[in-house]
C-alpha cells in the first residue's frame, strides 16, 4: 500500500487525506516526517504513519491502522458522548489527528482554529460552534494540552468571551502531560468540564480517561511498568522490527509497554512517572517525575519542568525551570526554598533540587508539550 507524505501541516489537507485513508479510498498519510517518509510502502489497512520524537529527540514512525483509529474514536464517543469537535492542536500529532478522526466517524465537519493558538482565536471558534438538531443542542468537545488550558483560564479571569467559550464544552480532553492539581482545581471552580486523558501515539491517543480505561482498552502492570492492550494499539514502528518486537509484546494478547511506572488500584490507574526518567545523585536513584509533581503543587510553579544535569559534587542533580510570569512575588531564592521543602516532604531530602531557573518562556514541541531535551541543554549550558 502506498504511503503519501503530507507537504506542510495545514489541518484541512490532513482532513482531506484522512477522509480517503479511513475509507480505504486513498493512500496512507505520512504525518510529522521531515522530508520523505522512512518507507514508500505500508501494510494494507494502514491509515496514518505519525513520526514523532516526543520529548527525547529520538524519532519514531508509528503505524496506525484504520481499525485502531476508528476503534479509539468510537470508544471515546461511548465514554463522553457524541457531538461536534473543535481542533485546537496540530493535526499532525495524534491528539489533534484524533479530533479529526472522531469528527469523520461521527459524520460531522470539525471546527478548526485558524492560525496560531490564542485565547481570542479559541473563543471565536468555540463560540461559533453552537448548533442543534431536531431542537436539541449538539454537544461540543475539544482537546487541549495543559499549557493551553492555563492560558485560557488566565484569560477567562478578565474576558467574558473566553469564559463563555470554556464553559460551552460538554467536555474538554486534556492530555499530553500531567495536569497539575492546581490547574484542575481552577478549571473546576470556573465550571469547565475537564477529562484527564492518558495515552500516546502508540495507543491512537488517549485511551484512559480520568484514570479508567475506555471500554475496549485493557491495562496491567508488569514489573512496575504499565502495559496497554486492546484494538486501539498501533501496528508498530515503520522500518524498525526490532523496536516493534521490544515495545509491543505478545502474552495472552498483544500489549504495548508504555515505559511508565504505574499502579492500578481498584481499576483506577495512577502514573508515577517514567521508569527511565531517573538520575543518580550521590549514589541514590531519584525520579525526576516525582520531584516535578511535588514542585508543581507550589503556587507559581504549576508549569515547572524538572530536568537532570551533571553536577561536580553529586554526579547528577535536578534543576527546576519555570516561566517567570507565573512565579509569585518572591525572589528566586525564596521560590527555590519552597520547592526544596516541598520535595523534601514528598520525596525525601536526598531529592531536593539544586537550583531554580526562571525563564521568559519554556520551549515547547509542536504538540504543545515541554521540549525537555531543549530545556535540559539550555540549563546545562548555564553551568
């Protein structure tokens, strides 16, 4: 089957190509690849190949079938309801791609945010979505990353149009990274209906909603690592059979090894961070995800990112990097003291971050996630 690279990232071009790919009338789409895709042919039934480097900088080309994408879309509708969707994320990344898939499966044209993301553009698009069928209002949905939600909540404090837009959605899916509890509380207080999602390109996007898997999705923990099963799984990695066999294992079915440390408690998933996001400081293993979780609970540091850097004394040390505009009226030294105290209580004194760096803006990937590798390199260059 032919694989057709998409030139540019116009969501309308993605939508046109996706319509043919999902119906089997057109070639499979190659999204996110710089230049030519890794191979010219893919297996029959393939709809999309999404090339993504995530936050590590190592590119992977994930093969997604028509069945996987539509299974995910139908499971989402079964969980939160059917309706109209607004695309506010890049269509070349799986969360944005799934907004288009859900729209096509529902037989509705998606609303598309024009230009770059801003609260004003989001409000204009959202407030123009109101429609009804047979006198019944059609529910509206969208998908965001936490950084977008924070921008919208900030704007909603003084802009009635943004506030009305946020509260107009039957549900807003928020994923891509952990949602800080303080942000969730702000959304709840503002009457915004948030659904936290967990998933990846390899699972056709979000597959666990508010801690519970979609109806067709299975999950288990093996040696502390979360594994996901079910019909939404990708076929594997294009041109890399070795990686496919290592990540997608067969054991009473097919399972995707997520690389996330997790606990399943009475059917509820709790993620504790990446298994491999660990530094060794003074001979002690420290989970940077746990440090980051503790730091993000501090007012003014809700969007902080914690990275590991070389340290002449301890071997490695953690550094907190946060947007300057969010920090409260404290000095960097005072903010660092608060962060160190919170980490000491939540994780232990051995895990306290070595420093705090305030920046005008955190670098992000096109998906909206923090570009952790770029942040780490920038911090390392300061030493």
